[in-house]
C-alpha cells in the first residue's frame, strides 16, 4: 500500500507557483492539545481552530489497538487515492514551515467539550477564500463506536472536512465525499464531476449541481 511505504502521497499536478505554491493536507493521528478561538482564526500549525468552543486534549486514534498502524495506512491510502488527481500534498507529519491545512483524527467529542452526536468539526462557511491554515477534527474512535469497524467512513470524513475547509460545496449524494447526509457503512466515497448534485442547504455554491472535480482542483490556496 502507498501509505505503508511512504506515509504520505505527493501531489500529482503541481499548482501554478505564481498563484499557489502548494496545497498541503496534514493528517494527524497521534492526538494532542487543540485550542479554541472565538475570532474566526485558524492555524493548523499551532492546533488552533475557530470551530472549537474550548480547548482540550484529543486522544490518539485507536491508541491501544495493536493493528493501529495498518488501520491508519488504510485510511491514508484512501485519502491519497481520492485526492490523487488534484494538486494536493498529503502528509502524515507537519512540515516546516507552513502554511498548510490539517485534519486531526482522534478519540471522542467529549474530550473537546461536545456530546456524543458529534463525529467531526470543520469549516464550510468560508465560501470565498476557504479557511486559510484551517484545522478540522474527525472523531475517529467515536465514529467506529457508533457505526462499527468502518475505517472507510473515517476516510470519507477526512476528505469531506478537507473539502469544507476549501469551500467545496456539500452534496446531497450519499456516495459523494462531500455528502451532507452521511454514508452507509462500507461505502468508500467518490469525488464527482460536472453534474454533482449540490445540497441546496449547503453554505457554498449555488444551483442544483456543481462541478466537484473543478472545485477541488481550483480550491483556494493554503
């Protein structure tokens, strides 16, 4: 598997260096302290997210699982495969320096002050510029506590939260990575094309359909 060999995947189509030197997504599975900010300020490099109401320590994803590394590799491979056509570097360690976006994948919403109905936190309300330096959180252990052994759903959430941080509209399709209605267990999401069904309740975009592939390809810079 790509992830088990590299731990990350390189971008397939580098963006124009004159307008966008790079787009980088960092996947964080080892937990840590994350900080809330009530002033619409995000900084993935310092674990600050405007979507958090309070600060707290998120436990590592599957911290005591002897097969943790294999499970993480499966998820990273899924994310890499979905984002391979786009100018996005996917890393599992923070680069120095930034900027970059990050999705933290860890334990339970109660660790950050939320109830058990919450399975992820991210921003899709920055429809013009995305969320520069944005940080999203996917409660991977909570997802699997509710839905069973579903690492593919964790991967779906990562891709969807990244898209939200990049102002990609939500989709009403339950097989799409930007689904606003969730996915059935066992479904590995896909990124659609020119006639992707747009959820009319989503914050970004307009009309009944949108060009999802283009939205990912032309997403705002980090």
